[in-house]
């Protein structure tokens, strides 16, 4: 089985695990939000990128709204391009963007120092399994070239895999926050 087949198989497993965990948690996880808020306290005053949850993604909105600093959300400009991040506030006007995710109707673009990253799966090494478009990999690679940035995976613990199939272009996370706690990847 080649890497693309391995990733497709892992995505199907993780999608099912995430959907079940999301249903069990009633759509959000108070424990995961508590762990995320604790981590985000280290980024007070800094630009934070979050995301608008789709499907059964774990919901970071309460932690984003409580952040002491500017918050932005990803905007897909085009296939094959890194994400851009547009200023978000809990009461800003939103419109539907690519893939059904909501984005601000207007506002400036920002460069985040911390990025909350959604995913289908992750492993203890800090590798994540996304939807296959490579948007976050390209984005993290670009941001890391510009300066320090912390990639914070956010998921249900049930989404953990023994090992994510990895390609050369896959960017690791700096830590993963789940309903069971915080995972700092092995060195």
C-alpha cells in the first residue's frame, strides 16, 4: 500500500473516531477547552489563529473568544496556496468560505504567532492527518520561515493514531491539546 492509500485508510478511521467522540461529548469538550485555555495563557497579547469548526471538529470558539489578544481565522485563497488569516471577533459578520467554513466578511489579515490546528488524526510524534489539501502544511512551513510560531493541534484523544503516515512536506505540531490533556511530541 502506498502513502496515499495509507493516508486514505487512516482518514476514514479517524473521521469515524472523531465523529463518535464528538457525539459522545455533545458537540464540545469542556475538558479540552480548559486545557486549551491554559496553553493559550502563554500567548497573551499575541496574535492567535483559531478556526471555525466544521463537521465534527472539536470546537475552540470559547477559548478563542477569551484570548487576550487579536484572534484571526483561516481563509483559503486558492488550492495549492498557504492559508491567510483574517481578523475575527465573536460578533463580526461572517460569510461562507471555501469548504463550508465561515470566514469574516471583512477585516485585515494578520500573521499569527500561535495557530490552533484542526485535524482528523495525530500521533505522539506530533504529526497530524488533515483532509489532504496540504493547506496547514504549506502555511506552517511559510510561517516558520518568517519567525517563531507555535502549532497547537486540537482534537479529541480518540483521534490519536499509533503513527500518522508521513510525507516530506508534512509539518509537525508543537503540541496537541485533547480532552485528556496536553501531548508534547517526542523529540
